[in-house]
C-alpha cells in the first residue's frame, strides 16, 4: 500500500510539473503573439516529453522575430509581425508621449517625425545581435520604421485643417513650406518649398538607419539661420533625437532665460523615461535654496527638492529652441523642428532669475540625484554628449529596464523611488538586482527575458512588491 502511495505521488508530481511547464509556454505565447497555442502544437508535445524546457521554448518563440544586420525581420509572416508589434508596443509604453502637434499650423509634423523613435532602439537591442543595450545612451543613429503596405498609403495625413487630403507622393497641389506667407512677410521674411521624406504607414516589419540626413534652413525675420535637421540627433543618445526633444522641450518659439524659461520637462521626463524615477530624488541634506533669488520656488526647500535636480540637468539643453518652420498657408504643409543656437559666450553663474543672453552661453550642467541604492550622484556634464556616457556607467538605467520587463512578464510592479527600502519581498529585490547585473555585463535584454520566464515569479499569484 505504501509503495502504491509513493508511486501515485510521483506520477501526480510529474503530471503537475508537465502541466506547469505547458502553462508557462501558453502564457508567453499569448503575451507575444496575442494568440493561443494550437492544439496540435509540436512545441507542447516536446515540453510534455521533457525534451524542451518551457523557458527555452518561449525564447525561441521570441527569437523568431529576430532582426538581421540591417534591422529587418529575418522571417516575415503573421506570427513574426505580431511578435514584433507587441514588443514595439511595450517599448512605446515606456515613454510619456506628449502630442507632437501643439498648434494648428504644425498639424503635419507627424508626417516627418516618428514619435516612436526612442522605442525603436530598445526593440533593436532586444531583437538584433549587433545592437548593445548601452547604445541607447550613446548612439548617434536614427531609426525609422519600415512598414509593409506603405506603398498603398496615398495620403500623408488623415485630414488637414482645410478638410482636403494630400497624396504622400507629392503629386497633389499641396506642398511642404518653410517660412512665412505672402501677405505677412514680416514673420519670416521669405518662404520656400521642399520635399522631406515622410514617415511610413502600415505593418511594422523592421527598422532602417537613416544614412542621409535631411536638412533645411530656418527662416526668421528676413534672414536664413543655420541649418536644422529632422533626422539627425542633436547630441548622442536617444534623448538627443529630434523626436524626443520635440516631445519634451516645451517653450515653443522661445529662447531660455535661465529663470522661468528652462527645459525642465526634458529633465524631469528623462528621469522617468530612462531611470524609472519620479522627482524628487534627493534627501533633505542635498537641497540648497537660493535666498537671493526673486523667483519664489528657488527660495522654497520643498520646491528645490525637484528643481535642484531639474534645473541643473536642464542646463545642457539651454541653447535648443523648438520652433514652427512656417505659418499656415492654404497650399502648404508646415511642421516643427529644433533649432540649435550657437553658444559663443561663457556662463558665469549656475542660477539666474532672467538673462536675455542665457541661451547663447555655455553652461555646466549636472546630474544630481540619489540613485536607487541611496548614493548621491553628483556628476558634472561638460557637454551634452557626456550625458549618455555617464548614464551607461550607472546601474539605474539597467535596473529600470529590467524592472519594466519584469512587470510586463509577471505583472509584479516595483516602485523604483523606494527600491532601497523594499522589504515586502526580498526575493524580488534580489532577482531584480541580478537581472540588472546581467543586463549591464552582457548587454543583451533577451537574457533578462529568459531569466524572468525561468523564475518562480513568471507564474505567480503575487502581483505587487510592497514596501513595508
């Protein structure tokens, strides 16, 4: 009788283990393809026979959507396009996408700027062998989407402000304009037309590096200014791309003055978008008020808990100005871009209330916050190109990405602002620290996915890591 009970228990455990592994594969298959596993699936048969582990089967499934050396899908079919779309949608969700269009006359900016550019780099780091994760912080490359069916899309936007539609091939009467309108020449002093490359529409099948960047000359008050680009990064890192800057700078058609006009939204969103942190991220002893300032928030400790971080980081973008490239014209499309003002002057002070020449000066920016372990990060940024070099050395960006994949796959969320005080589930904390180390050392997000799917948390009832 005892031998029978033991044998029965073993059979039950084997059956439970087999069912559990099948459940793991069923879950990841649905997460990445939006479809159930077929009843006659050969993969399920192999898992049942223990000839293939469920986590390995999941990774092999994801890798079916691998990108080649040119960042195109190696295999293009319904399944791989679904996997690529779901991965790209996940990465898109990591960014606060403000509307690219802010005013009536810039309704067409979505035709020449792709707001998903930043997320394309995360997709490349996951699905392409020739793209390391840390490139996200140092790259000067611009990715544009390659979409199946773009050739069938006749129109560059749904409806313009006049209620007419324009053909994407430029054969219709409407054109792309830089500069002012004939009846109001004082705004820009002139105008000209050009033919920019337009964003593709359709099903995503890969990415493309821009090899020939698109430039145009800004017109203002009767004269031409230096060239601007819609495609080239203004400084290294995906946060230096035209798309990210247009979405995050603010103060359109205005120059910074060092006081009320600074690109604080850029600084604030950089923390949340790339470090998973919300400001304030300082301790009370890190905060210094500016008693001589006439600006109220600079004399407040509570306000400076955020502003001390934001304002110092915003100094690296003081010479950047988002601008409308043209006024409304009945036969033309207009758009927005970023103008980079020359900086022939040297700043003498970090904080000023107002300086009309502030945007013309070189400023010493600073990355100033407490990292997830509570250490004070106080790093000078001598030039915008140095921001990414500093970030890729820290653990915080790697933890941020690991935690995002962890939440997507397991449903368990972790508050990065309180990570050091996480006591509700120390196993989760240790797991995320290990994932951070793996991502930083190996530079392969796919390894992070594999570790998470193999972990005890992938099929779990616990959906939140608490801070007690």
